[in-house]
C-alpha cells in the first residue's frame, strides 16, 4: 500500500496520473478549433455538434460507474485500462474517414462521432480516478496541495487546447506525409499517453481496495446508463430545432427520469450498490455536492457566454474572444494551487471555499454590469478575478468530501463529486442557452434574426459547447455587429449573467452548510473525523 512508498515514488505516480488526466482535459478544448476543418473534410455540417456531444455523454455517464469499480478493483488496473481505452479512441478518431464509408459505421463523420464516444469512455475514468488515486497516495492533511495541481491541469489545458488545436489544424498538414493537420489533434494524445502509461506501469502501486470479490450490480449500471445518456442528450439538443416541449426532448427526459427512479429503487435494495445512498446522510457529502452542482453550472456559463459577448457586442474576432479566456484559466491555476497549499499548511478548508465564492461573485457582478463599450482589457481583468474565485472549487470541495467518508467508499464519494460538477454544468448550460435564445427573440428585429444562421458554427470555434442554437449569435459582418444586434446581445448576456450570479450565490450559501472537520493525518479506515468546527 501507499505507506511503503517513498515520497519520490508517490510524486512519480502522481505525475503519471496528472498527465493522463491532462489528456482528458485537453481533449475537451483542443477539438473545438479543429471542428470547422473537420466538418469541411468529412462533409458533416449536419452532425458537427455530435462530435462534442458524444464525448460529453460518455464522459459524464460513466463517472459514477468508474467510482464504484475503484472501490472493487485495484486502482492501478483501472487506470491502465482507461488510458488504453482513451488512446484507442484517439487513434480511431484520427483515422475517421481515411478509408471511406465502413460497414455499420457509415461515413467519416459518423465514424468520428462513434470514436469520440470511445474516447469519452476512457476520459470518464481519467477524471474520476485521478482524484481517487491522489486520495490513496496522500492523507487529507497533505492532500490539498496535491489536489490543487488538478485545477492547474484543467486551467493549463483550457489555455493550450484551443491554441494547439488551431496550430495543428492550420499548420500541421504535411508534418506526417499524407496526414491532414486536424488528424494530429487526436494523434498528439498517443505519445503523451504512452508517457503517462510508462509512469503508471513503472511507479504506481497496485492500490487494491479493502474489499474485493464482490460483483458489480450490472442491472443497476444499465439503469444508470439508460437514465443518464438520454438526459445528457436531451440537454445538449439544439433547442431551436428541438425545444423543451418537443416530443423528442420530452420523450428523452421522461425516459431518463423513469430509468433513474428505477436505478434508485434498485440501489436501495442492492447489497453492493453503485452509489451508496447512505452517503447522502453525511452532511459534508450532501452540502458539498449541492455547492459543486451549482458552481459547476456557474463555471460553464462563464466560459461559454463571455466569448459570445465579445464577438457580438464588442465586435472582436472569434480567435481574440477565445484568447480572452486565458486570464481566467491562469486565475483558476493560481487560485487552485494557492488554496491547496494553504489548506495543507494551515487546515481550515471552509474559509478558502467561502473566500473563493466571494471573489467569484465579485467578478461575476462586474461581468453582469459591463456596458456595451467596455474595453477588451477590462473584460480580461474581470475574467481573471472570476478564475481566482473558481480555483479553490476544484480541489477543496472534493477534499472535504474525501476527508468525511470512510476509505471503502472513497471511489463512490469522489466520483459523485465529479459527476455532480459535470451534470450541473450540462443542465445549467442548456437552461442559460434557453434564457439567451428567448431574450434575443424578444430583442432582435426579424431581419437580424434571419441572418443568424451561421451562428452555431461561429460559437463552436470559441467554446466547445454543442448546445448553442443559431439564435445564440448573429454572424458578424466584416463591419462588425449592427447596433441592433449589439444591443440585443448585450441585454441577453447581461440577463444570463444575472442567472449565473444567482447560481453562484446559491452555491456559496450551500458552502456555509458544509461542516468543517479536522483533516485526517492518515488514510486509516475508521480514523475519527467527526468533530465539527465552525471556522466559516
């Protein structure tokens, strides 16, 4: 077990896990800038949103199952498996369409969508297992500073992803004879993944759970997948084509609800549930996950709608709008690392969570009151403030949860926090898109709405979100957005950010209900960690 590992071996294991996690995080952003070229080469404009949706569906739905598997099987075996699955998916994505239409798979665009789903199957494990393995390597009292690096990984990938994707797409053709540049966006994962595998195979211990030999509840897993997949698909459907009241959207939501209710009933009767619902009796687990759900939505709302404001109100290019997110990412990196280090040194994680919420609300308030003539530099400053506030949310809520649960449930509890963050973002993004669409429909003149047909393609190059409808951004002309479009988008996005402020405020309020418990100094099962302190 980890007690026999030297500090050097732990750090080398951590390096491999973080590198594998970086691959999954990078793949959420690197593809966005390559999408226009991919669509052109594969003739798949009608299915371009599914390139992102397939990855999102798989990487969200499998997270709870990976958490349960981590409580049943050695973490090392699972980590190796998910890295291999991710690399196989990456290689297949790079080959999509190279050999023309294939039996069962169809044309190149269909192949890419299916292969992105395979990537997502691995990506779900990369995210879930990273936090679980870090919990095995380091006790809670030391864990904050190492989990802070996970925020740095996400922040770095969000900066490098769009830049690297654009570089490879625009200039990578010919680097490998006969290979288009956009295919390198997927192939770049192979050498990085091989390096991660080397670290894991060489240095990572087995990390076997306390209890083994019990079988996975396959019926519960099936019910969970049958519930989550249509839920995420319904949230990601273009609401201009499939509104909330459409038969398809309603059918998916009802089917998801029925399956998830059956999953809960099955889990309550199972002797080996995928998610032990007794965890919700833990006040730390319960309150922290409510906060994570709300703050995950606030984070995605921030990432998606600022570029739309910059393009359609300020009149900047899509590239410049994408670059504007770099200060936010640097803020996330700084806030995550600093908060993690301070908690490991002094304890008292709750005050850093609350302090980060105050900083986030300050930045969001500034964004929500931006005038139409706001300067580019000022927006960058506002985004940096938001990033600093968001930084502590990456490591500290998960740390609080891990510190409050017993080691045999560590995988389930940790993956639940990742799942609530992701599903909160998916639900919030869909709702905010509806708010924006309805506001634009009320504000834009008919002529301006008629010119909005290319919007989703413009938006896709700045945010990797597949939820944006044609009404979400007018296609700017060479002279920039018209005054009517500028005013309509300013009003709509301000309204969106008022909703985001409400979400962040509720997340901050939920944080007050997270009891602060002393950080355990070992990972021993049953070590007391119940004395609640009111440091908030």
